[in-house]
């Protein structure tokens, strides 16, 4: 599996995980996903500043106008692989028998998936 390097690769992986791969009727517009990516990068900078060494610059993708899907996201190359165990609507395997899902459905969103 290739490392996530460009905005387009992050969008494709997010759509795969969200099970939102049928264009043109996406549930989540590109702009919303890129805004979530920007927020996620800020959170990553807050929690793991070492990922942004040596400059500590947080990449930002402009959502005004057309989104440049070829823009590179500078992040530690060892941390740019997607989490293969993440899905939008799957309970963690180890908690299926331990606890019932919370009222309202949608579990923790982890587990179940495998990278192919």
C-alpha cells in the first residue's frame, strides 16, 4: 500500500474508509473532507509535533476555489500509511462480546477492516 502523500491520495483513502466511493453522488463533498484533513493535521501537530520535524510547519490545504489534489502533505514518511483497521461503521472486534453498542448505533469506528 503506497504512503499517503498528496491531497488526492488522502481524499481517496478517506472515501474508501467512509464507503463513499461512487461519483458523482458522493455523500461528503471534497471541500468537507479537505477541511477535516486540515483540522486533523492541526490536531496531529498538537498531539505529535515530532511528526512535523524539522520545520514544525503544519500543512494547510486551501478550500477556497478549486482544491488542488496534487498538493503534497509534508509529514514524516513513516507516518503516512493509512490505518488499515479503520472503518466508518464497524465495531472493534475485541469489544463485540464485551459490550453492546452505545445507544444511537455506530461503534467506535475501529476494527473489522483489513488492508488488501
